C-alpha cells in the first residue's frame, strides 16, 4: 500500500518540513490513493443485520469479500506541512472539503436550540406545581445536573441549580442574592460554601444565569480568593481589572486581565474594541514596566497607571536602552500571552475547556534560563523560540528570510485543490499593520491567525498604531469564530525574545477553536491535523462575517 514511486528527498527538503518554499510559493502534497490489498481472511461470518421497512433483509456479505481488494481511486488527501514545522502537518480530506467549496453557509455550526427542563415537563404534565419541579430538579442524578447547568437557557432552573451548588445569602423578601454563604476552612479562614465545585463552575460560565447570580458567585472582586488587584483600566464603557496570580502554574507567577464585575461580557459578540484595548493595555503596561525595572528605567508612581501616550514613551525608552547595549542583561526576556475563551464540561466530569468566568486573558514574562539539578544553567522554554530557531535555519539554507517567502506565498496563494475558478484568497482582514488570515495548514479546521505585516518580533517593537491594529484584529478573529458557531477558543502569541538578534521575525497570534466533532485523538497527538474544509473557503466565510 505504498506509492508506486518514492523519489529520494534532498537533505534540505527533509529538514525543512514547511509548506513555504524559498520561491514564495506554497507546497501542497496531493495523495491519489490507488492500491491493492491481499485478502488474508480464512473464514466468513455472514449474518443478518436487520431489515428494510418492507421486510427485505440486510446482510453483511460486503464485509467478507472472496478475492483480494483493488481500490483504483480512493479520496484525494491533501498533505500540507505547517509553515512552522514544529506545529506538524495538516491533512485535508477532499470528500469532506469539496462539499463546502463555494458554499460558505455550510462552514458553520447551527445555534443550539433553547433548552429548558421545566418547559419540557409542561408537555408531559401541564401546570406542574413549582414545588414539584423543584423536587424533581433536586432529585436528578449529578451528571444530569451538570448537563443541565451546561446547556440550559432557562434562568429559573439555573437559579435553582445555583442554590444546590452553593450557599447563597438573600435579603428578606428578595429573589436576588446579595452574597455568598461562607464557612471556615481547616486553617480558620473564611471560604465560600460550595457543595459541588464542578456544578458551580459550569453554572457560573453559563451566560443565561442571571447577572445578579454571576456577580455574587464569581465576579465580585475577592469572591474567587485573595489574588491582589494591581491594575485597572477604565474608559468608553469598559472596565478591566488586573489580578496577580502569585502561585501560578507558570513559574514566577502570571497576571490575569479580567472584565470587571460591572462590565459583564460572556460572549464574543458582546466584546467591544474598547474592551479589547483595555485587556491588552494591561498586558502591554505590565510587560513594559517589568522590562523597564530590569533596565533601571524610571517607572510610574505608585497607583498611577500609564495612559496610551505614556505607555509609548516608556516603550521607546526600553527599545533605546536595549539597542544601546549598556543596560543589564534581561533576566526575564520573553513574553507569554494566552486567552481561553469559553467553557465546557461533559456530564462525565471531563472539562472540555478552561474556565473563562467572563472574558479574561493571561500574561507573564518568561525567564532567560533556569538552574538545573546539577547546578548548571539551561534555557527556559518559550513557544516563540521555536519560530526563531526555524527561521534562522531557513534563512541560513535559502539565503532568504522565511517571512518574506511566507508573505509572498500568501499574497499569491493558489487554491489548495487547484481550482482557481473558486475562492483563492486566505486573507480575512488587513490594514497597514496586521493581517487576519486562515493559515494554509491549520492545526484545527477553523484556526485563524493574526500576523504583523512588518518585522515586529515582539510587543516591545509594536508602537501605538500596531498595538491598536492587533487589538482590533483579535476582536474580529474571535467574533468571526463565534459567529460560525465556536463556543470555545484558545488564543496564543508566538513572539521572539525581547533581546533577540533575529530581526526578521513577525509576531503571530493563533486562535484555535475546540470543535465538537474533532476531539484530540491519536492523529492530533502525532501532530497530524485532520481537516474537512479548504482554507480558502474558510477565509471566504469569515470575510463575509467581518465585513
């Protein structure tokens, strides 16, 4: 079952597993399976499978052929190495993708219908008393409560589930909670009285839970713990807090920019550009101030946040200090930014995505190196380092910057299936500073990326105009995916170290939705990304949304 001819690959092509050629063209492999298979089965196990409506029996004879198998033309499969080799390879099944070509309306998931257990009960037992509905809801097995908390659009039953998940405090005669019930933990500290943490977490992430419940259960500052609020952004009907996460899964702590309790955002369509500017401003501000501190540059006074103009002034001072080479070496010389948008949990208890509890984004600085258990220094990991390593290798071999070839290939893209009579562009949105596009090889069928147009390897190289363009493109990316039906999206930044000598790198943001029919399985564990849509058709569907 191997191809008839297997030409020998050059050492160069085998090392650079990228679809971006040095000639500025994308390389797309096209498998046309044509094979024979020896039949090594000894026995037949013929049985009746069932019958048609008219009583005609259905048998399984097709499963037990008498001869060897000959397949003259199986489905064409397109193999596209990711532009960045460390991200694997995409395989597009033509049989799935052809049906969507020219039909952008097919590239979306239908909106879930309203879900209400109480309404369903009315069809079985009209005028069922509220106390009986309450008793039935209380008696549901825990997995069914989880499922209802996840999918229900009925605020009334969600409020009842909230009362089962935790203790709430009400004023006499009021139906709205004014706070949470607390109890003391084994250290004597007051903690929220939550009976079922998994049910609680699913509920607080359901947009249909009334805002008053969301506020007291999860949004009010301090209700999630004692993480200090060390930054704030306000303006144009937006309000964002910055929390410090001291004991973080990210070494040396991280920062979380959360939409505040008085600015509730649970869906991407509710986000404004001002919201995104606030979330991202806190990221830029924290990263710039931390780098400036390492360079002994003046910092803003206590309690005095930076405005956009002051932020740019500080950025320019940092760039100047780094270019002069006279300052101390940066101990923390890389940035980490990520966004887990949306939440999901299965009745089995498996979490499907990280908790968002409104819109929040995380960021941190990454150390240059860490001491190992032998007392020697080893470099710390940053995903953007893999980009830097690859593009250096690409340029060394081809004597051409990788991103120059990549942009050229994107600009002159040829449709993946070769049918140039249909959509050919990968671009969704672009301005003078950034592009929002569908990557030629996606690590997810609906992956979108934002990339700087000029050689801006990290956020210290991004001036005010570039930062604003990035913020806008990020909003467009997530709103487009949500409009297509994505409910959970992971966003990451791929950027260079602040003091890198690799000036030809472009900053990339990748947005990867979690799709219900594409769980991570053995293919994905091997970096084989299976897709059923051509990237050009996805780009067309998204362009229709953002324009």
